[in-house]
C-alpha cells in the first residue's frame, strides 16, 4: 500500500534533497521510489438504508428496525500489464448489527463493504502465510485487526502452479488441506496459532510460501439457527406478545 495523501510533502522533501549538498547515497535513493503493483477500481451499484418504526397497537412502545442493501462490483488491475488480477461482486443485505448501533447507516454500510471486500482480496491474492513452524505452534506473517484470538483457519499445502491454457496466466496453485489452526495471539505484524488438527507432519512439509491459511470460522461468528430454534423463538415471541396484550388489557 502506497500513501498518496501526503504526496506534496514527500515531493517537497525530494526537492530539498536535490537542491542541497547531501551525501550521494541520499540522492541515489530517490531512484528507488516504488509504484503501485495493483489498483482497485469499482462501481457502487446500490447503497440504500431503511429505518422502519412500528408502533404497537396495544401500547405506546415503538420498535425500530434498520436494514440496508449494498451492491459493489470491483476489480484488481495489474498496473504493469493492465490485466485484471481479480474481480468480484459484493452483494448483500445487512440487517441490524452495525446499522442499529450507528447514527449514520450509510457510513455503517460502507464499513461493512470495505471490510468484506478487503478480506476477500487479501485471501484471494495475498493469503495468510505460515512463516515458521515449531512443533504444534505456527507463526503467521500477518497481525493487526485482521485476525482475532480464537479464529480458526484451514491449513493448506500449496503445490504446482495452475496455468490458463489460453492466456498463459497463472490461476493460482494447487492446494491440499492438511490441518486446522486456531489463532492464539495477535501482534501488530505477526500472529501465533496452534495446530488443532493435522493429517500429516506440518513441520516436515514446511517451506517458505508453501503453507497458507484460509478462513474456517470466526470466533465471534454465530451459526445460523436451526428450524427447531427458529420455531422456538417464534413461539416465545408469540407468548410474550400475548402476555403483553393481557397486561395492557
């Protein structure tokens, strides 16, 4: 990721270097500036939020519900070749959750989209790499807010590259699942996990860039309720409504 927000300040420092009597090493470093490898472009097809207020007939209680719809088509372009590296469509309906807690539903929806799209791009182009294996402990080359202690990931062993027969473009690598890893600690740039399932000796097959992690289940992600649970919840709400009606009466 390259910073473009303060480019004028950076250019000012470069002019100062060029006009000053500085060591030749500093001048030479000006030629080491990086350009972006990829550019993210996209079109926001839909962004709408609804706030619905319902007043109960039997009381003055007002129930407020918020929901939103988002459609965002995007692609990752390789700057050097202008080839589309990755493309996808984020299409989702968001109910409650972050919308209910925010005074600005549009802002909340934007955060949902950015997080989901960012994670999708990350795992598609730059999956989590295992940088070190020591017994049942693995060191992962990423940290920060993207990972949380308790998250579980599938562990894959990468194989040969898969080449498109028409374009000769690399479509990725063969991957074979060999285990499951649970995140135990997260730091600013790296994380640590423990191998909770393994189909073979992970330490024996480890090589740099050979082991990757794919999301299995977030620790704070709730499972979809079963039909039995849904029916039980509906019945409970019906009983509460009947009781409320009797109290109001």
